[in-house]
C-alpha cells in the first residue's frame, strides 16, 4: 500500500510580493515607502521577512500598486 502525500505548493511571502510589486513599479524602497507613508527601513523589514505590514499599510500598498499599474 502506497500513501500519497498531498501536493504542497509553496506560497510567496508578503515580503516577496511587495518586492515584486515595487520592482514592477520601478521604485526604490525609499520611493515606495514615501508613497505609502512609511520609512524605507519598514519596507526593507517587510521584504526581508522581519516584519509584516499592518492592515492599513496593506490597504495603501494595494491602492498604490493598483493606481500605478493601471496608469502604465
């Protein structure tokens, strides 16, 4: 009898998604931070997995990304 293991799909972390969005927008950590109202070191911590954005920051990230991507 063979036991099948469930398929495990590694999900990207929020930091990886933020870094990818920032890269697509062509912004530095400092520029991205200014758009959402935080300091650059906060963005750095998110991207490196040392902290997670608050719900308010997530909302601002979504708005910034959506607006900028639509205007490209």
